[in-house]
């Protein structure tokens, strides 16, 4: 999976997290639910890669 292909989604997720600063974990959880359903049907490890990219953009690097 290439993260470049998901740049728009990553940016949307980052923007929502920045907007909802009090609950960025909730925003990420909601996005996880969206991404595991159709039409994307991403595998958990692929969703993890996207979430890690969002956390890096937010400056919240966590394992």
C-alpha cells in the first residue's frame, strides 16, 4: 500500500483531528470504522499505516 495514494484521506483525517482537538482519538477511531467498510475494505494493518501517518502530521508520534 502506498500512503501517497491516501494523501487526501490523511489530510481530511488530520484536519478533523485539528478541528476536534479535545478528542482526536475519537476522530481516528471513527475513521478506522469508515475505512474498514466498503468501498475501501482496508485491512487493519493498512488502516494502522494511515493512522500512523496522521499522528505524524499531528506531531503525536506514538507506537
